[in-house]
């Protein structure tokens, strides 16, 4: 855990990312073709799928496994029935893996209610976003697939693959990031973009841009403008992060997904990978390879998060092992 989460806090908790469960109504999965069907065929009937967001404890109950603070999803789901459609339980319900490195916006908003109550600086702090997300720094290596169905034949089907040049994204990102650039304003999430300010603070400058004449798109051709990309980064072992000034109150409203520029579309939002207040009272970490979020802080904060019925959170001891093989309670018996 402490590869990504600082030591020295009074207490720790693990917030489990929601799991999606779905099932077909009126027929079983065995009546649905495992391959992608031809939706234009006259005989095709769109299956009706119902779905719900559930907790890890519900997965454990369905699978007959044990939910506990060090549980790993691959162990909780292990008794599932393997099928071409994904892992199924005995009732034929399918389970999707929880998102890694991304806490659902509504859960983050609820968590932030408690975080704001346990800091003297709820309007000032830092949000960190991993620099490796596609399309952040430049348009290199990022493409957007757009598929449209028509009455044309297969040969005439209109399928377009467009490279996202990021021009509109850059303009939109710049307008949002530069709006109201004050850390005291809870309705802003702006970046430390001034290189002069970075030099004044004695910080090194982040990775330099590439030469557009060499065929590589320059910084600023992606979602983030060049001055954000070239600003100082937080460098940890095997991870670097872009830093944004943002108080925790900014994330209490789920509408924050409409007001940040580090994801491509608000309906597929990316939560901060790290978040901490100016007084360092706590830290929230959604490590990119973790399917849960760890919060470190006071005993009162951790108790409040664990007690909230809207959040699935369990207390963690300092030094907890969250590696994929650490779930001993659900380890299969290979004897």
C-alpha cells in the first residue's frame, strides 16, 4: 500500500469501487449470440439488459466468498461460472470488474463531504492526474473511433476512424483551466501553468515538448494546453502526475465532471488519482492499478467514512498488503 500511500497518518481506509452487474430479461445468456451480431439483420432482436451498481460485499454474497478489508476482486469472483459472456453467478447475472484508478463521481462526491469536514482548508488543495492517460499531453497515439449504421451494404458501411487533433479540446481546456484562477475559489480547478512561477518557487520544469517538424505533435495538441503540460509535475516511483489547484469542495458536486479538462467526455469521467488539502490533514489516492481508493487521515475521518452507508469502506492497518495475491481468506485450496 505504501508504494503509493504515505505513512504517518493516524488511520487508513479502503473505499471499494462499485461493480456493475447485469442480466438479460426474458431469456438467458445462452440465447444471446456470443459474437457481435449483425444488428441490421431482419431477424435480429435487441436483447433487453438490466443492470445495477453493486458493492463488493454483494459479489461476495453471490459467490459464497468472504468480504474483508484486504479482499481482492479476482478472488471474490473466482467461483463464478465461466461463460463466453463473462463471469456469471448461479442466477445467471454477469459481473464486470470495478474500474481501476477511477472512483465513480457520485461516490467521490460523498467521500468529499467527509474530507471537507476534516480539513481547515476545504477550498485549497491539490488534485493530481497521472500523466499517462491517452490524449492528455498531445494527440500522438490517440484516436477516436466513430461508427455509424446506415442502410448501406457492408462494403458501403460508413465507418470512420478520426485522429483527434485536439484543437477544440485545447481551446476548451484552456478556457476552463484559466477561469477564476484562485485557490480560494471552490468552483475552480486550475493548473499551475506559469513557468515563471515554477522558477520562482525553485521547481524543475516538466518534460519538454517534441519537435513538430519531426512528425510528433507538440505539447498542447492534446486535452491539456502546453503551459499545463510543461508545468512542474509530481514525480513518484514509476509515476508522474500533473498538478491542479483544487479544493475538496470542488469535488463535492458531481457536476465537477463538466468543469475539468483532463478527460475526453464527461460521461466517462476520470477522478483525481490523488487529492489532498493545503493543510495536509489527509490524502486520497486512487492508484491507476488499484480497483479501490485509499484514504489516509485522522481516526475521526476514517470512522466517518467507514460508518457512511452510502460508501463501501473498510478500515486498513498501516502497512496493509493490497497486492493481487494478498487475499488469503479467499485463496483457493490447491491441495
